[in-house]
C-alpha cells in the first residue's frame, strides 16, 4: 500500500455543508488505513499565528472592509503555507485541509466582487504553483444550510448569518468553480447522509491515491 509522493486534499463548501466533519473523517480514515503520514489542517488558521488572525477575522466586534479581510486571509495563508504546508509536502505527507484557495474565490471574488486576477496573482506569490491535487466541494442549498447552522453549539460568526441572497452568491460561485476546475474538483451533494458522503470521499481518495481498498 505504499504511495510515493505527498498529496494535498482540500474540502470546500458553504457554511453547514458538513465539510469540516468530512475532512476529519477522511483524515482519520487515512491515518488508520493507509501507510502514509497525514495531517489535518484548516484555513483561515492551521498555525498558531494564523489561528490568531482567524480569531480576528471571525470576531464580530471588528468591522472589516473586504480588502482588509482579504489581506488578513492572505497573511494567515502565507504563514500556514510557509510554516506548515510546504514543510509537510516536502516530507511526503498527505495534507487534508478544511478550506483553501477556492474559498477565496467564492467569498472574496463571487461574493465580495474582488478582482479574480488580483486574487490569483496574490495567491501565486504565496503558493508558487502548488495547488490542492484534489478538492471535495460539498454543495448544500440555503434551506438545509440554515437548519444545520441553527443546530450548532459553536458561536455563530458573521459568515453564518448571511442573507439568502449572499449565501447563494457564494454557493453559485462554488458551483462555477466546480465547472471551471472540473478535473480537480469533485462535487458532492451535501444533503446525502454523513456516511454516504464519507464513503464517496474515501472511494474517490483511494482512487486518486491509487490505493486498493
Ligand atoms: P469557518 O467557521 O471555518 O466556516 P465553516 O465552519 O463553514 O468552515 O469560518 C471561516 C470563514 O472564513 C468562512 O465563512 C469562509 C471565510 N473564508 C473566506 O472568506 N475566504 C477564504 O479564503 C477562506 C479560507 C475562508
């Protein structure tokens, strides 16, 4: 079951889509079943420094305009990439990351209207030419998302309180991304059961990793 190189897997989706749960489940599956080192990380965050930035980003007490938010996100990403992702990629790990570049496109471009080229160029400076090898994009409609967010125990942040109009801008943005990057993005119907999605994610992962179950 040996696999040669490092591998970068990201999970994307709207709030309440279940992507964080699925990222954790995949991480656990790889850890328990594949002879390959794996880490689970997230954005914004993933390092001590970037988790601090995350707290500022999600703090409702600070009003931030889209550009301020963008630079905070990129500062967090840069620290995460330089001090964690690059390190583990070099060590041939599998990286499972909860949110990454496509979230920036969905939120900062499709929602906030920031220029796509500007986002891409900034991102390129951080990450050179390395992007996730594969991305699971978990799609969910606004009705189901709202129901799930209401059930959450964790503090609701400003992103969780989006209007339906804004929610759909992000969701449709993600769906466009799935079409544009169809070779790398696997679109998953988030209204399926947790187990169904888990099995689908594992099956696809094993296939791209070229590992037999
Ligand atoms: P988080 O609580 O992680 O959302 P979720 O629980 O749905 O995973 O909050 C992170 C928020 O940051 C999320 O609403 C999306 C936003 N975000 C951006 O706007 N741009 C980005 O590039 C990233 C990585 C996240």
